[in-house]
C-alpha cells in the first residue's frame, strides 16, 4: 500500500504489504504511515503496533482520509481506495487484567527519564514484580459498593417490581375469563377452532382471550439483571487477582524454602524478594480472608443468575452508561442502592472495557517492561550497566561490561532489543504482547507462526505457569524454551563434532510481573546466547606451518598438533607460554621460517595471544569468576573439556553426545544431584546457573540432554522406559568412537557428565 510500510519485528524485515493469513498481535509495527491513517477508527502512526482495538477476533484496517472499511485477508479490498488494506489477527491475546494493570504501572514508573549518566543504572534498579501486593488487597470503590449494595441486589432479584401486561392468547372456552375485543374477527378466520356450526352461528371450542401477566422487563429490572451478569464476571476476575497474589507470595515462600544448588542463586532471589517476603505470612492471611469475602459475594450474585428477575428481562437490550433517575430509582431504597452499584461499576469496569487503546498501551508498556527484565538479568551474569542516560526507543545504545569486554544494548525503532559486541549482533529480544498459551488459544498454530531467525531471537511473551501446566509436554517445551531441549528426540544429524543446531523457531520465554522466576529465565537465555558460542569454539586454533608446528611440538602439553596447525587445549602457565614464545622467536631465525615468512609473521604470535585469552575466559567460573588452574581444567577427547571451580564447586565444560556425535555445553553446581524437567521446574532447581538440561529422571549420575538430538546418556544404556520428556532407549551410534554415553572422561571409566 502506497505510503505505508510495516516492520516485521520477528524477522527484522520491512514489508510494503502484510502476508495473507492471521497474525499474532504485536508482531508487526507501523514503520511509516501517512497522516490521517487509522486502525479500526483509532488514529495511528509510525511506531504503533498492529494489535486489536475492540472485540476478540478482529478485522484490521488502515484507512486514508477517505475512510473505507476493509474486512478479510491482508490484501487490497475491491472497491476501496488504494490506501486501504485489511487483515485479521489471531484471537485476542490480551493477558489477565491483573497482568495488564501491573505492567502498565511498572511502565509508568519507567516512563520518567532520569537525567545524567546514572539514568540507565537507576532505570535498571526498578522492581519487575508487582509493586506492594498489599495495596491490591485494599477494597476498591466498587468493592465497597458491593459490600453495601449486594443485599439490595439480592432483594431486588427475589422480589422485583413488576407491572401487569395484557397478553392475548387462544384458550379453551371454559378457561377463558375475558374475551378479547377482536375475538369474533379472529374466530371467523380460524375455522379449526369451530366446535360445531348451527343455524344461528358458530359454537367455538377455543377463543381469543385476554390474560394479565406480570411484566418484569422494566428499565430498572434490566439494569439489575445486567448488574448480576457483570458483577459475576468482575468478582471472578477479582478473586483471580487475589489468588494470583496468594500464589505469588506462596511461591516466594517456596523459593525461600527450596534448597538451591548455588548460594548465589538463593542470594539473588533474596534481594529480589526482600520487600515482599518480609511480611509474606501476613499478606497470605489478609488475601485469604479477602478472597473468602469475595467468594461470599460471588455466591450471592451467582444465586441470582437463574432467578425470576434475570429470566424475565431482555438481557440484550441496550442500556446507557449514565443512570436514569426514574421514580423507582429515586423512591425505592433497594433500587436506589442498585443504582449506586451501577454507577460504581460503570466508573471502574466499563470505563476499562471502553478504552479502545488499551491493547496498544499494553504493547508499549510490555516492551518497556521487557527492556527492564533484560537489564536486570544482565546483573545475574556479572554484566554491569555502564554510564548512560535512561534507555529509550531509538535512543543511544546502553553500554554493558563483562570480563573486560564491552557490549551494546540497542533499543531499536521497531521496539526490538539487540545485544551486540563491537557492532556484531549476538541476540535479539522481541517483546510480543500476546498470550500464546492463554486459555483457548491455538498454541500450536501460534508457535508455528514464529519462524526461525538469525541472529538468535528470544521472544518474551506474557504467560503464567497455570496456563503452561495444562499443555502437553511437547507443546510446553516449545512454549517455554530451556536449553534447546526437544520433547521427542529427533533423528541424529550424523556429523561428527557438530554443534547443536538452531532451534525450529525463536526461543520462547514467558514472563510475568506475577512470577518471580521471569528474571532467571531471561538470564538463562542470555547465558546461552552469549556463552555457548564461545564454549563450542573450544579448542582455539593457532594457524601454523608444519615446520613451526613441529618446532612447537616439544612445548608443554597445552598445545597439540592438528591438521593445519596447532590447537590450544588448556590454559598455559606463564612459564609454558613464555617457552612457546621463545620457541617461536628461535624458529624465526631458521630457513624454514624464511620459506614460510608470508604465511607466518606476526599472525602466529597474535593467534597465540588470542588463544591464551580464549582459554582464560573458558577457565573462568561462570558463576563466581574464579579462574581454574591447570589441575582443575582438563582437556578431554573429542574436542571436549571439563573444569571445576575451586571456590564454589561449579562444574562446566563441553560434552560429546554418543547418539549424534555432536558437542554441547554443560554447567552445573557440582555438589547437587542433577534432575531436569521443563522450564518451570528448572526455574526452582537451577535458575540461570545451567546450560544443557539434565536428564529428567532422578538418578545419581550427572547426565544431560543433548540439545542437538534431544537424547541423554540414559537413553543409550540398558534402562527401560523413557521419561516424561519422551526420551526412549536406543543403541549408541558408535560405541567404539564415543565410549561414554554422556561424553565422560575415558580415563575415568566413562563416568557420564
């Protein structure tokens, strides 16, 4: 469409027209649009999201000043102006009102920029959880009016005011009490009601009679009947809100009681939950008592849903928002209280439903909330936020520092966060304001819409543990990424030494201000995308001619000869590195050096320095930063290694898979037993201190799931039956080449790692 350009936030491409079919809310963003463009009548411009405006299933339209309606697929509409295009979204993906209100509240706190170089740090110090849950337990004005007026509503429901209504009906002659004025005319047209015809006329068997009936379909009763339906819906949401707070606080208590493998993991949660956990028991008690009160009100209201009042009024009749002051509303105390209840409901609830920009505002707020999550998650990985102003869309990148390296977090004009290093993108974070796992949502279809991307993309979407628990295992693992684990193992790629393949789509990570694990999930995704490429780059290669490789072959064992040069297999001691530099300097005086001068020169020296730096990073503990020495860093067969931290007992390295011959990274706090599970289980047991997922079965050996083929060392043994993930025993691909199922050290009897 001329003048309108879309940004596909998932793929990073600009589109002049949307593809056919339904789209996920928030995937597309208006990149450019002419003045006067509207979306379902709501004015929009560049930077606005493609999200629903009203209803559950939507027809989207972009209209020029000459307004034209468009319905259908995302293509030009026949008979419309050239500036009009239509489309459809998936069912309304707006999350629970509690989540929406909380995200909007957090976004409002972040919207105020902080001047100076400390803006980014102060911005990242905001809490990503629901603020002061006890405030949400304070009765609202509508709660107070329900408390005061629910008795009057029940009284109206049981004994509503009515009026007599005259009803004409055909009745037997002996049952008719009053004959209708048009009875003779009606009888002359309906001979089936003639009992016998005589000389003097007709003797009828049935006649059109008058009956007086109670008429409840008054304005005041319609209003009371509508209140019954709306208050039942409101109380259901309010009870869910209070129960969410109870679950949140109970989960905090559960987090405190869980024996965590790493004290750092426990410390992170203690800092995050300090304020809320201080009076957790009191909050749970208050919330439980308030929930009981709400359930009592809901029981009284639900009892009226089948009452004579609700059945006797037209529930589809249009009722104005403003209360009409009728005689009954003014003089009858019961109806007067119902009127006050109606006014309170319209102010607090109906105003929210009439906010046509609510989904658009939530999309913007959720984007800002996800930026906060990423910045807070950086702290979990010892990534410090540099001096910069408050983050802003299209603003300057936020500098990040880790282990001497500098990264940039760029918040683009399309609302996508890109973490890069020296201009090279490492990972993209896309905030998708659509509840993919919401009740009744076509989860599989929505996940199929998320196409693979490069560089790796992490999709952050609003979701809750209760929604995911109702999904099948295979779908749940797709909807909540945790270490590239697959549900049912796929066919082995077959290439020896291959690295884990890219996932079938983006890394889906559910987040919510009601779940304290959201930060750990984002940090886990950050750790994978930042650390795994460097781990799988082991061992560093040092290009060297054959003569140089032979000359250095007498050097200490941290270098090994290979095709095309040397590989560095463990961090060198200072003396070992100096001896290699001396051997290199001595070799430069030989004839072999003069013959290969063009291929060596300073490149070999710089490659040695780069290899030492890479090994130094590999030997640094991912959790505490202590550097492992030569005794704690072991080079294993098949381009794998294993390291142990002397400070915190963390173990990390690269394992070889006996099924697909690929390599995969592992990270484990060494003093605990490895038990895996889906993402929610890993949140409690591991947090972000893990890479590949441990086997799901409770075993006494450390066995991990290969992210490339989806199999673990247990599936290659003689064990019967698989686990809930769908892993079943299969023979190893090559037991001779890979004698250990999990990539263990052959000198240690094949103990899986």
